[in-house]
C-alpha cells in the first residue's frame, strides 16, 4: 500500500507547492516515487484532512494533535537541513 504524505502551508498554495515539488524530487532520487502519494492543503484545513494521511509536512509551525505525525518542512523552502527532513519523513513512514 502506498504511503500518503500531506503537505500544508498557510494558504495551501505557494510554499506548500514548492515544498511538495522538492519532496517529490528527493523521494524520486531515493527510488520511492511509486511508494507514495501526495496531498496539499492549508494549515486551517489540517483538522479535516490530516487523519487520511500517514504524515503531515508543514512549512509553518502548527499546534494541536491531528492524529497523524507532523514534520516541520521549512527546510524544503530554505534548503538548509533538507536531507535531515527527508530522513525524518522516511522514518515516520517506515521507508
């Protein structure tokens, strides 16, 4: 079964799109393209969407328990610590 990754930002458009594209590229490099699917939303929509995913990656800090592990994904924007962030996501997914 494919693992599901939800990427979120303030509006669910700009930084989440950049983060999603960089995450997809990194996972393709790792040979995991066919093992994951992706979704995208705003932080405000996390309570309604997070439960359907295996991990949530956010480009902004969030509070609350969504019943799904949350990984801070700002490194996909700054490109500082991006490999560590990918490793954390893969650990959560068990890949």
